[in-house]
C-alpha cells in the first residue's frame, strides 16, 4: 500500500523503477524532475469516499494509498495537513467573489505549507536508511525540515541565506538544526547544499531535486476536494517560488481524476511578485524559464532560478490557468486586508495568492459566480518586520487615564 510503482521524467517522459538514489532524470539532469505515478486502479479500490468518511486520521496520512510511503515507515508524530478551509463570504462579496474559500496552511506544525513536503521527504529518508537530512531554503523549508526532524530524533543540516527573516532562523535554532547561514542568495545556497549533500552522503530535501516533495504538497489538493465534497472549485490561486506547491496541487487534482474522485481539473493560477516573476514570464512568452535577479519583500518566493519549473508551467498550462505578478505594495495590502477581515495572519508570500486574486478580479479574469480557493501558505509571525511595514506602529500613552482618553479620541474616534 502506498508504494510508488514508477517515476517518470516530466521533461522527456522516460520511466524508472524507484530507488533511493534516483532523484532527477539521468538524461535530462537536474531540470528533469520526476513524477511519482501509482497503480491507480489499485488505489481507487483503497481510497474511496466511504473509506475517507470512516477515517479518523486527520492529517496528510489519511491519503496514504496515494502517497509514496510504505505503511510501516516511521512518520513524524506532529500533525501535518488537514488545515482549515474557511468560507469567507463577506470578504469575498467585498472584493466581488462571494464564493471564496481560504485554506490556511499557516496552521501546520512549523507554520507553513512546507510541512507537507518535509513529512513525506523525511519518511523517504527513513526508508532509505539515512538519518542526516539536508536542505537549502529561503527559510520555511528549512524550519519545516528542522522541526519535523527534531520530532523524530533525526539530524538536519540547513543552508539558508543570511538575510532570511529572524523568526525563521530562530525556529531553526530552537529545533536544534545544524545551520549554515550562506552570505549569498537562495539560489547559491541551493547549489552549495546539493554539492555538499553529494560529498557527505546526506539525504537531500531540496525542492525540485527530490521527487517526493510534490507528493507531500499535493495533499492540499486532496483536502480541498474532500472539504468541497468532491466538487472541484473553478479556480485555485497560489503563490509561486520554485514551483513545487503549484506543481503539487496539479498533481493532487490529477491523481483524483485518475481514481475517479473528481471529474474536472480546476484552473490553477500562479502568482509571483513583480520583482521576481520567471514563471510568469515563461507562461507569457511561451519560452523556457529564464533566471532573474529577485527583488521582493516576499522572501519565500524570492527565487530567481525556480527548480520545479517544468511542473509549475505544466500545472498552469494543463489546467487552463494563468500566471500573474503583483507589486510588493499589493502584497502588504493583502496582509492587512486578510488580517482585518478574516483574522488570518499570513507572511508576505503567504498572502501573495490573495493579492493575485484581487488583481485578477480587477482585470476581469474571474467571474463573480466562480468558486475560488486561495491558499495561504505561511504564517505572518514568521516575518514580523514585513508585517510592521504593512501596518505601521501603534500610538503610545503614559499610564494615565486622561492620556489614554486623548489617544482614543485622536486615533479611534469610531469607538466613541
Ligand atoms: C515555499 C513557499 C512558497 C512557494 O512555494 P514553491 O514550492 O517554492 O513555489 C509560497 N509561500 C510560502 C510561505 C512558502 O514558504
Ligand atoms: Zn528526462
């Protein structure tokens, strides 16, 4: 149960039997990312509406027959996935999209979507007998790997840019990771991590290189479909850095189509920051993805050379979706709007999908009767400095009743 039957190169289509050392296609090199494919007939017998209705496993593991992990592989005891899908009708009506749902993946154990991928990556490392796991990260993949490794007593060696937000670095330190702060970009950290992993024989959880991460990330699509009672939404908006989340979402919907639990693919919309939009440019021009020099406040999607580009582009094209880029000010504005009207606090990349929805509505790319799901991919507490840029500092007062009254009159007259 839950064993992959084959790996298939997204670039050239060559198929391989899975083995622990096989990460990308030997013919295509690191850009030849691999799909994990299953015996879908068999899975459709194991994973049914009825089996899921009875399941009491409220985490990504409820979909084990569709995951590349053996049933007896040790897994993190932390609860990953099964995050809430909130119906946010009043915010939706305000922006012209009443049938709006927000999926808050900041609710994962280390507070980002990355936990879905780390949980599966770590299980694969355990199956291969390697208990030192490494990754390069803009921050969240790192804190996720570190936290989930800590939960199983495994070692993690982490490469992050020295400019990563302090809360993410604090998480790493608290989880006891071995950390290298690379004085360079994420793209440089990625290559350094990959080469060091080869020479030290560490298990590599790098995005795009490791084919099993998309399988973890696809669980969000499975949850969306199940929460919506097996009816596909019209559109799903998500922020894009390396392209693993968006590729994983497509794969999740694809797998559900294969086993007959869904009857159509939602349109998948990838949102990038204006200062870093290589995937969007590739979609616009129809050309292969070209590297860029990133410049955006949204650190988690500040990825100049997307490593999961093939899967990302396929997700958008094959689903009939599109790609957008939003300015940093819109991202900060999305943070404020979501916080104020829903109580969901997302980090900049976490709310970029929502900023994209607002832009798409302004541009007439979404009809008001469509059902839309937006993924919130990371918690705002991970980057408090950016949050403060979005909202400014609060007023101060001496501990004196008259002073307090003055502050209220001046700043909050609507409360009098
Ligand atoms: C990693 C990340 C993304 C982008 O995911 P990719 O798989 O790199 O495209 C978006 N938001 C947050 C909060 C992230 O941590
Ligand atoms: Zn290939």
